[in-house]
């Protein structure tokens, strides 16, 4: 052990003997028209470098700029271009292992004010989409890595923002302003995509691990309400993810290994005469190392997953645009074998009465084309094919208790197995073919317009059958088919978005959108043979949203203060999971008549700039939900409560009659990363209510009433150019709600069954609390950078109650908990 420590110490000392300067380069374009900006002055300063460094250059005829021999460290940049607003940001990390490639889009000014200075106000969170004037935020790759507990995951990172909270520590489902996670839209390179997560359950938008590797992401947008008209089919929020281009001047590589697995990234140019580039990643992960180290992760089983991503970019001649090809995808599987367990287990997930085998896949392959027609207008077309497949089967384990033992003061049951009985299996497969095209026209520095259309074809294959082991229901101990459809659907979303600047202080963004969704079931085309009925006929349903208006406004009251307003009408179709379900004993889907759910958003906000890199942001909102699916019979059920966790639900006959509302206030106090320090404190106070078909107003499953996060980090830069980053995060949220148990139904159905009339009338005793710590050390060696990081999730091992779940012994349910202490580490190498 001593020899190993000595070797590691000498290795680190040897690495630190070398350091290297780096190249920083980038491009400048007009934000509205995408035309290049020449002759701009770029100032690059390193107040955090040791010693401080300063550079200045001018963009060339291609809108490009370059700095050479830049010492490693954190830098600030300011850009001055004729007739454009001064741009500044202060969190650019230069390491020895990779070139820094920047891309900035500048806004033209109506009146030229101010002089250029590196002290320009930070615009670190202004979204890419300039039509978003409220409830929108830009997030960076650096944030997905830097925020303690984020694990490089965009969704987990977003849960730090005001109005956003996680639904389950073991998954990255996010609750935006009290809405179901089902209301989240995922978009990649301009195309709406299915759930981009490993271990995804049908009808959800989250999973255990993101398929999207954060190393390939460019600066992306996240919306929490009243989003612009080009975003449709979502009632809660939206991720608009961008993939960065590979380095088109140098071939570079990156690798990472840690407790979650290993990945590799390659990028570079095709040939030195071309500006084309490629980039590709591959990640393979097995959590078997956790088992070896006896670290609890929520299940005795070992999850496995792998994923990839790639992008090829081919710029057109004379800066006329570009052609790109991109892809992401992944597969995951887990086998939970209760029959192999000889003793009771304290692990979280997986019912304790059955073996479960689960697998999921997701792929997106697409292309994008942008053509700059002239200096004031361009067209952009994105097209993609997506595929998502989820399959599982379960076997009931019949066993009896043979003994009870005491170990470390805890009681454990010892089992003897009697038999295994197959009880469930399903395959859900969805393919889509989508196109998104728009035309963008800049009329002047004051006015611009974007008009576009999205068209998506869906092809579904859904097959599921289950064993009825409830003696109180028909078909006792027989299999019945619950899904059996080869379905088709088509969605069309045209939109127009207009932006107008009345003055430097007043900006208006207005838009209109419409959504049409048509879905079909053909009884003559099913994956499994079915009994033909005389009444069989093709079932089709078309839903139209009508005009959906969007409005955003910003009024710059003073140099430091701004008021923002957002209004939006939104709609969303139901998942195929809901449309094609058929009751046991029937052979035709009974929810094909479902229409679109609706929500109307109103948001008012205030931004106050505290200093050069700090601010306070307050937003208050009201959301009215309507046309939510509820049961035809009188009950407390509503789709407003679904969309998170690993459990499925089985919808009865539904109607679009449910209502709901969310209102609240959000506070953000933030210091962007500058002078080696940052903090982010967010507080959300809200109420989320819904109404089932019994017309009783109740708190939704996601109504915790409050959520708060405090993040802080300090970076220490040493004389040898290496850096140490230490950060922490504290999270607080109100206690989760639950419904009292129906003991008889729970025993018969072998799952926790609520008393519907008492839905969400109880709360678990303690509020949610969690403390995370992240420590990262970066070594800048010659042509190589190393990073070693430790992420300690739930350092205090707080037992936060998640839910009640079924067990096969009295009282037939138990508390299950969120993840306990989870130590993670990784070693990353860039060269």
C-alpha cells in the first residue's frame, strides 16, 4: 500500500513538471440572421490565471478569431462590434488538454450606448432562443459537471433551479412548478425526441441515467413555463439540447473511468483543407463495482447500460450555412432475481414477490441543414428517425419462511423456494419520423420573424399480457391481454414567432401555434392474433388544439432592474400507453377517444443585477390545467399524478374532464463563477391542486409546497496552473404525500393499493433533506489535462421516505426510501 501511494505521489509530481499554453478560438454571428460579424474587437482576460493574462484580437472576414499561447485558467471575454450590443461573459475554462472553441451570437442595437470593457455585465444564463424573455435559462456543460450531485446529467442539474425539483433520487424525473414530469419536452438539434434515459418506463420522461453524454453538449436551453411558440406538445417545461461541433483544426481525445463505468470521446477534422469535423463518444457502464464495495444503490441486482453519440458537421462554402448528421442511442438492462435470495433484503427497488427482467433501448439518427439566403435571412431543416423499445417479463416467486436470524441487531428472514409462475410480459416499441423546418427573417435591428412547421409520424407496437391473481376479479389465475396494437399517429405543429424591440428598454415577443394529433387503431393489424368480432372496425381520432397564443415582454426599468412578463397557451397529447390500453377480457382499446390536455401559463418576473456577476431573480406564476384525463366513474384518479417512478399504472376508461392549477413564487440569488467563486440559492413556494372525476380538489402527488437549494463552490488556482474545486449542495423540500392503504386490495393485487377517496390526505413525517459534496482536482500537464473528482451524494445518509411498496408478509406494505449515501468518483483525461 505504501509503495502504491509513493508511486501515485511521484506520478502526480512528474505530471506537474510540465505545463502548456493553449489555443482559444471562435466565431461571431448575428443572433437573428446568422450572418457573420467581421471586424469585431475581442478582449480576453484571465483575472483568475496566475499570473493574470490579457489578450486582444479582431474577427476576420469569416467571423473567426483566435488567441494563441493562452495560459491555462479561467477567463472573461468581452466583444465589441459596430452596431451590436457589447457582449461579456466570465467563465471560460482553458486547460492544457483541449483547445477552447467558442461560438457567440450578438444582438444588434437600436441605439449605441456605452464603451467596451472587460467589465461588461455577465450574460451567463441568457438562453440561445432570444424569443424567450422569461422562465428560461441557458445551461452549460461546465454546470452539469460543476454542480454537486448533478452527475453530469442535464435533468439533475436543472433540479437546482428555482421551480424545479427531483421526483426520485434514483431517477432524473423532474417536477416543474408542481406539474407531472410527463409534461416535459425533450428536443435535440431541433427535433423532438423520446425519453433520452436509460431504464425508461413507458409513459415517463425520466430514467436512472441520461443517455446523453454531457461531453458532446453545446450551450443549451431549459424552459419552465410560457415558452416560445416553436415549442409544442408540452404543458410543463422543455429541454432544447444542442450538440457542439467537433474540433475542425486538431484531433483530440478524452477518456473517463469511474464507479459508473468508462467512456471515450474522439473528435477532429477529416482533412486539413476542409472545415468539416467529426465527434463521437461511447460509454459502457456496469455497477458491479458497487456490489464489490458493498455500496447500496437501491437494488441487489446489477444494472448495465451503454450508449453512444456522434455528430458530423460540413460547413458550406462562403459561410452559406452547414450540413450535419447526428445520432445518439443506448441500451440498458437489469435482472432482479428474488428467487436467488435466501434472505430478506433491505434494498429499495423490485417487489419482493417476483423475479423481474427489464431492458430498454433508445436511438435517434438525424440530419440538419441550414442555408443562409442573405445577410438577413436563413432557412433551417432538421429531420430524424427515432426508436424506443422497452420490454420486461416477471415471474412470481412462491416461497416460505424457514427461519429468522438476528444479525447486527437486525432481523432477517430466511426463505425456502416452492415454485416460479410466469405472471407478466410486455414489449412497447415506438418509431417516429420527424421533420422541423423554419424560415427566419430579420427585417431590421428592431424586428424579426420566424415561421415554421413540425411534422411527426408515429408507429407503435404495443403488446402486454398479465396474470390475474386477484380472486375478487374475473378471469382469476388466467392471462389477459392489456395491450395488443400496431398503431399509427401523426402530429402537425405550425407556428409563427415575431420579436420587436420598441426601444433599447422594451422588447416584445409574440407567437401563435396550433397542434393537430391524429391516432389510429386497426383491429386487422395487431402483433398478436385476436378474436375477430362482427363489430370490428378501424378506430381513428383527431384532436385539434385551436390557436395557442404566446406572449413575452421585457421592460428594462433601470441599468440594474428589469420586469418580465410571459403568457402562454399550451397543449399536449397523451402517450400511446394511455390510448391503446384495453381492459382485461376485451380486445379493443378503450381510450382512443382521448383529446389533448391543456394548460395556460401566466408569469411575472423581476431581475435585479447586484453587481458585475451577481443577481436576484423573482418570478411568480399561475397555471390553469384543463382537459386532464380522469376516469369515467367517480374517482380521485388523474393523469396529473403519473409520470415518475418505476411503477406502471393501468388506466380505466378515461375522459378529458379533469382540472388543475399550480401557483407559486420563486426566488433565485446567484453569483456567476468569477474570481474563483460562485453560489446559487433558490427557493420555490407553491401549491399544486387537481380535481378528479369525483370533483374533489386535492393536492397532487408532486405538491411538496416548497423546495430549496443552496449551492456553493470555491476554486483554488495554484502556481503550477493546477486547480482544486470544492463545492457543496443542500436540498430541502416538503414531505411527500401519500394515501392510506387498502389492505385487502393490496394483498389481492400484490401491489400497494390506495384508498382512493383519501388520496394524498397524509404526509410522511419528515421533509426531504440532502447534502452533497463535490471535490475535483485538475492537473494541467504538457498537452494533457487530468481531472480527478469525488462526488459524495447524501453525505449524511439521510433516510428520506419515497413511498410505500408491497411486501408479501403482513401488513403487506413497507416504507421504501430514497438513495442513501452514494460515493462516486471519476478520473478524466483530455489530450
